C-alpha cells in the first residue's frame, strides 16, 4: 500500500493547502503536510462540477485539494474531521441540468473528454468569447464540449453571502467577460469557469445560501477520478474504455466515499472517514452555495471558498465509509435527541411497565453509496449494522421509529440517520463525538 511521501517530515499544528489535484486522487502522489493528530487544515477550494466538467484536460469532473497526511493515521483507522468554518468567496456562479453531446468523450465525459476533430483525449483548451462554444481546442481550434447546459442559470450573491439572485442574459454575459474574477478562482486552479457559458434560462429567482462541502474525505487506496470516489459515480469506472477503468471488486475495496454531496456536511458538523492509506490523505472541494436533498438537477451552485478543518485520528474504525454527526437542526424530526421533558415522560412509562433501564440514545448518520438509491440504502443499513454490532433488521426498525433515510444525491448516496444506543457508539470510539455534538 502507498504511504504518502509526507510521512517522513515533521508534523505541523496547521497546514495551509492551496494546490489541487489534476482531478485524480492518487495515493502514489506526494501528500501535503503532515499535520499533527488534532491539528488544523486550512484549504482554499475551487468550484467542483461544471468548471472542471468543461475543462477537458482535467480527468475527474472536480478539482479538489491535494490530500494531507495526518500523523498517526494507519490503515484501518478513521479520521474525525470537525468542520470549523466554510466561507464562500465567489461573487457569482452558474449551473444547470446537463447533457453530453455525442463524440466528445471516451466512454465517460467526466473522466475522458476528447476533441472529435483532432481526436486528442484530455486536450488543452482556451476560452474564446462567451457561450457554450467558448472552450476551444489548442491544437485544432474546434469547440470542445463534453457537456452542454440544457437549462441553466447564472446567480450572484449578496455581500453577506446569505442570498443569491439569478440573472438575465445581459448581466450573465457581462459577468462572463470577467469570469475568473466573479468565480474567485484560486490562483492554482486550472479550470475554465462555467460563468463563461453565461446560462440565463430562469432569471429573477431569489435563492438562499446554505454552504456545504460536496467533497470531503480521505484518499482512496488506488488512483481514482475524484468525482468518482463514491459507489454511484464510481460505478461508471467499472469496465470503462479509458485509463481509469476498474472492476466492481476494486471499487468496493479502494473507494472512501469522499464525494457525497450531502447538504448536512457543513460548518459545525463532525465527519468520520475511513483510512485506506497510511496518513489518511484528507482532501476537500466541490463547495456548494446551497442544494436541496438529492441534487436532482445533477448539479448545483458550485463556488470557490475557504475551509477550516480540525482532524483527529480514531483508532480501529470499523467501517469502510463515512459516519456523520450533523447539526441538530439538520436531523430528521424523529432522530433529534430527546428533551428532558420527553425523558421524564419516558421514565414514568418505564416505571409503570416495570422497565428497569431506558437506553441512552444519540443521533448518528451512516452514509451509504451504490449505483442506485435502493442499493445505497442496503449499503448504509449494512454499514450501520456493522458499526453497532447488531442485525440489519434492528437497524431498519431503529431508523423507522427513531430516524429516517435521507437522500444525499441521486443516483446513489443516502444517509441512514437514527438514534443509536450510546453504549454501542462508545464501543467503537464514537460516543464522545455524539456527546460533544449534541450536549449529551
């Protein structure tokens, strides 16, 4: 297994990350850091999705930060990530529902874009003009567009970064002429801003901002396009005709489900991720200004921003995927901690019916991913059962009476969110995170 070349350096209390991958998470590449166990990672992130999607030289659909080596993280451990801050720096962005024109890719437009005129895969390109033909091949001058916007919008944000407003064509085109400025693209970013496309199909719509990280996790244990580090997008790599093709068995073994698009992964939450390479390799990106559950348009408002993370090693973490401790406001109604008044009523019921002990319960959200939502639910249920050392049937019951199944992203990212026995969380080293998050 690769172990990251940062391992031999002295660890630091804080690491600032301003470099990006070429959209591929590769455990054989040097990591940033190392950061000490309990230390802080500060990252300047670039937009995910649309910008990288229209930049053919990028190979993964996103542009995420280079992974950071965490001192003391060994294969089989976990890394608890406390999200201390998320700040949007973009002034505007654009997004929309997509299609993939024929001939502009080798099997997967996210991973292997090509110019159909000179037949170059991952061609270098430049911007000429405004609109959906503005990305031009450096070699032959042809417009290269692995993706088109079927119905889209350009949105700008107020100075407090609490609301946004979609713009008409004239304003969208004015912004497109200074796309990198309005996108606040980091200096090291290599993507073309989607603002160059200037979509404007639904002007005058007011939207709320509720920023979160679409990508946050640890490095997979084999090279993998970043947006495909999950069970749903990763399924497109199975048997693919390009250089990043893998088998179903390799996907299950090596992915870490860092690409979740779960809107609860926001400031104030705690995310626990599996370690599959020495040092973990914590990375982030794909910040979203806001998103409804399911990201049903396929994409949302991708923005640049700054992120502050505190990382801590969890020894002998039993899962191959993430566990989330959301903010209480983001929990389903039945999964919220019981109030003192509710506990008092429960104690009276217990006394009446000679129940000697009431379980101590705490919220937890176990992530499941797969090629479709039904299989993702099964994956999440199986992970939750393994975490708590109970049967899947018991998890089904607990998630029904004290929780919910939530959709992170279609086609296949879900959360199994429910009240779990605190003693079971203590047994796997997660109980104190629940106590910290919910004041238990």
